[in-house]
């Protein structure tokens, strides 16, 4: 399992007239965390695209527990639980001071620039293995 997190500061433009974060912004934050996760495993999304791999969204969902507001400092976690084959599923949590505000999930397919379903590149799989191994070594020491 891979988990990483990013810090988000809610901007005024991300809120509605009630001062509550508009729900669509959570998907942007999920993407920020997912891109960070790819960076952490040494497989930046920009590199994947240069190598001809794309990750279109197949499915996305979010569940909201409590609102976020302007100027909140949030933590957005991204997690990959299952090894990818041709699809990758990530789960997300948005927290403010350890309070769960929202949860989400996205599923993506690895496709070529021609739109053909493909397996993830070896560099991606090696990056996941190295990250998981590094995390396990860190946790056991």
C-alpha cells in the first residue's frame, strides 16, 4: 500500500457564497495528491505522458462529511492499495486537524496516445515496489 499527502490552503475562490468549499474543488485536490504520489515513486505524470502513457479517469466519487472553509489548512492523502494491471485506483482523504472532511476514489486506465488499453510501464511498477519496500524498511526500524 502506498500513501502520501499534500498540504492545501483553501483559497477564497474555492468557496461559494456561503463560505464553504465548492464540492468540485475536492477532485482538483485529489489530483494534486495523486500527482504528488507519482512524483514520490519516481514516476512523474509528465514523464509518463512523454513516454506515451495517459491515465484518463474512468470513475470518480466523493463523500462529504464536514465542510471546509476559506483559509483552512487541509491535508489531502492519496493511497494506492492494489497493484495496478491496466487500471489504477486511488483513494483519498481530506482532513483538517485530523478531522475527516471528505473521502474519495478515482479509477484510471493506462492507455496509449492512440487510446489503446496498455499495461503500466516497468518504471512505474518498479517505483511502486521500491516505495513500498522503503516504507516497510522505515516502519520496521
